[in-house]
C-alpha cells in the first residue's frame, strides 16, 4: 500500500491541566493555542495563521477565535507582532509554576520554540534543583510573581512572608521565623537573583 502520513506532533505539559490553567482559559482557547503550536516554525517558533484559518482548523467562528486570542495573550500563553498591513506573527508560550510545598512562588514563561524548548526546560529544571546554571538559563525568560509575592528591585529577589502551615515539610531552602513565618534562605535568594525583573502586565 502506498500513501503518506503526517507524523509531526506538539506536546503539552501535564501541569497545564493539574495546575488548573486549562480549565481557567477554557477548551476553546486551549484549542487555538494548540493549533498555533502545531503550526509553529521548528527553529523560530513563529506561526502565521489568520483568524479565518484558525476558525477553519478549530471549528470556531471568527468572533470566538478573536476572543480566545485575547484570553491567551492575557494569560501570557501567546504573544504576537504585526505582519504586513493586517496580519500577525504568533509565538505560543509555555508556563511552568515553581512551587515550595503547595505554594506557587512564581511562574516561569518561555517561548515555544520546538528546536530548543526541551533543552531550555532541562536547564531550568536543573538550575532549580541544584542552584547552579551556566549563566544563560534565565535569558529571555519572563517571571510572574506568585500570589502575595513582590519583586524587590534593589535586591532582585521575590519576597513574601510565608505561613509555615502551608508548607508540607521543612526544607533546607526555608528558614522559619518564630515558628510561624518563613522566608527564602540565602541559597534560594541567590537563585532568584539570577532572574530578571518581571515585566508589568500590558
């Protein structure tokens, strides 16, 4: 039997669902996000579908597609730049929550570039687990502070008083104060100091 088959595919991290992000944006936005990812250029991550094409791929009407694109942008899952008079160039983005116990310290946002994504995520994971990196791990990475955290521009760290009851177990990365509060120890601050200040939401 002769024929052709398209074996290309795009992956989705499990945390997208376990974190509740998929439910928050809804399946329409998720479908648009997947369609853009599936048609991303392998080396640049860029994708060029118009609203009409996205509507055709997903079975949604054009007004719904436009609304879902705004939702994806608001959730830092998509960015775009103008192309020609009316077109847009899209880059899908991946979000990864950084947790200590059940507490989300911050969210890392990286561009979806198929040729380099796996290597970048492996470097980020290794840096977080070991506190060491090659100096380029946090390049072009956006950091969104977790709820209750603030960015201290002077020390370039994320700061918050943490109720120790929200932490499942004591860790060498947490220093408890007065048995009820905790803050990052020096090793954690050293790691966070490598991250650039987060951008203000548009």
